[in-house]
C-alpha cells in the first residue's frame, strides 16, 4: 500500500522540503505555481521560474527587493498583516493578493504561507501563489449573467403589470375623445377619473420597480382585481357599442 498524497499545498511544500537539495530544486523549478521565500523584513529571497511565466518579470530583478512593491497598493496592508502573522507562527488560511505584471496589469494570486525556520527560529516566510485570475473572471461573468437574467425576469413582470393600466388609459382616452367630438360632455368626468386612477396604478408599479432596483423598502398596496376586471369589461363594452 503506497503513501497517501498530501492533501494541501502546505503539506506538499513540507513534503518537498524533505527531499534532497538537488531534487527539491528541480521540483521547485518545474512547479506551475509560484514558490517564493521572504526574509523577516519582507524582502524577496527566492523565486521559481513560474514567477517569470506569471508576471513577465525576470526573477533576478526582484531578488532583494520588497515584496510589497509587487502588489496592488490596496493589497499591501493585507499582505503585511498576513505575513506578520506567519512570522509570529500563526497558521493562515489562503488569501488573495493582486500582483503586478510587467505589462502593467495585475494577476490575482491565491497565496498560502508558512514560517521559514532555521535552528528552531523563524527567519522568514515560505509561500506558494497560484494564479486564479481566469477563475475569478469566470465567476464574475457568471454573477453578471445571473444578475442580467434576474433583471430580465423583473422587467418582464413590470411590463406585464403596466400593460393593464396602460390599456385602460389608452382605451378610455380614445372614448373620451369620441365623446368630446360628439359633445357628450356629461360623460367625460367618469372617463377622466378612470384614466387618472389607471395613471396612479402605473405610477405605483414604476415606484415599486425603482424601489427594487435601489434596494429600498417600498410598501406594497392591495389591488382590487374585481375593479380592474370590471373596468376592462366596461372599456370593451363601450368599444363595441360606439
């Protein structure tokens, strides 16, 4: 029965560190993830070949420089906090930092870090960084697609709701015009009142929609279905009798 494979990047790094120096170096250089070491002051002590593939920077250019200089300015505080905790011997869950590439863009790396010890004392940080840029972009696109799909459903519902009062407004406006042409002035107030009420309902629907898009707490009002149905029937009846 063979040995079980290490289940985490940290265990893999610890297993690799137990290999003979030459074998360990070959493993580090062939790794797809960036493997690096920092001294206690945060200066870069070593980088493997994957760093060059990931960022486009020659690794020799960064040896001896502050690791924080590679990071997005907004991520420097988080990096310092995490690495200080590692130097204090505290285990850290994986965390994300944006690393500058030579092209001027930023690569999103998922970092794991462990204390580097010598004679039982912590002298620096050993870390692994995995490029998760493509994965995060894919997740962001999926979230945007979900939002657009939800917005489509919402807009469809709003359009469906608006159809009722708009139908009433258009129909009764036409009736009012015909009665005005026929000088049936006594019938106009009832039609205009129906138009006004339908306009208020349309406005209430729009306000509810705006409340949802702004995440506002908009109160819902009860709707008398029988009133809407009777108004629609009256409108249809009037259309056929005129």
